[in-house]
């Protein structure tokens, strides 16, 4: 089954559900906030991050669809009015049968993408799951939605086996984004939910 993981930022799919997608070659990571800013620091950051993401996707056999939108650093000047249409187009063009949507924990970009993508999959009647983003689920447990009250149940992939060492390698490949404080929050059981 071709699966899209909606990742607000380039590292979010690996950080949040890496163990569950490693070993699958039917995954496309759809990341809206991959735009290349004009300012020197932002451009350097994203050139590095885009290269890291490209290498990770190549190494693990995933496809990637990267969007033109700027992250929350540019909140006052960015235009994200086309985010919903872009996500719709990316899902349609990728030919996915199942969409994994971020819960939208804490970070403003995660909240925006989570709400937008969830609304789309409901409107389009797409098969979907909701995943809890790491490291935010660990850092901000009070922001985690009580999703079981929304009639979702924990989901375990059939045939899933833990792949912690492979996930650790994939996370560390995003060297510009990782440090000890983040790492200690990434290697916990990943949580994914499916509608009842």
C-alpha cells in the first residue's frame, strides 16, 4: 500500500515514525515547509537540510515531495495561503492509498499542517492514520490530544519489528537538526492511531 507521511518539516517523518517506515519502499514523505529563503542564514540552513533529507530518502528508498513554504521563522512575512491546495495536489500526484497525518503537537507549523491535512483526509474520505510527533510528544505531554476520545485506536503495523538502530542512524543523518537533548526524546515507542 502506497503511504504518504505528511511531515511539516523535512526531519519529522524520520523523527516521529522512522521505525515504522524503515524497510518500506512504498513511502512518500510530503513536506510542505521546504522552501529556500533568500536570507543568507536561512538559505544556508535549508540547503544543508534539503541535502540531508535527500540523502536519507535515497538511502532508505523513499520518495519525497518537498513544498515551497517557509517555516515559522518567517511567520510574519511568509504566505501559506496555498498550503491546503498544495497538500491536496501532493497527495493526488503521489497516488497514495493511505495518509499519515501529524497530530499537531506544540509547534505552530505542526498545528497548521496537522489541522489542514486532517481536514483534507476527512473531506476526501482517504484512509488515514494520525501519528504523534517526536520530540514534541515527550517534551510537551500536556499538548497531546486525547485522540481515543475522537474514536481512534492505537495502530500496529502487521509484521512490524523494532528498528531502533536503523532509526538512530536515520535521525543522525539530519546532523544539522539533532543534538543530545533532541535525541533523548526520539528513541521512545512511536505512537500511531487509526480511526475506529
